[in-house]
C-alpha cells in the first residue's frame, strides 16, 4: 500500500481558448483567421501590440461569443 501526500488533489485547469492568428498585416490594419472554424475578421484597425497579435485573439465563434 502506497500513501499519497495529496490523495484527492486535482489540479485546476482553465478552459482552453481557441485563438485566431494573423493572416495579413500592414499600414495599421490587420486580418485574423481562426484555424478551427475559418472565421475571418477581414481587415480591421490594429489596436494591439505586436506580442498580443502574435499570441492571437480569442475566436468569438469557437468560444461561444458569436454574433
């Protein structure tokens, strides 16, 4: 018989967020597309930092916030 230090401990996990990634960028405009559902934002004004754009934006369709 082995004893565990944490017999009923479960590691809490956050819900996975599906993100859209950059398809095109330039001149203050940027376009994102989701690889899962193919939702495309079209060219929108770029208001985020380079790091935020590389990380991607949450997809409104896949994450249940669709129009």
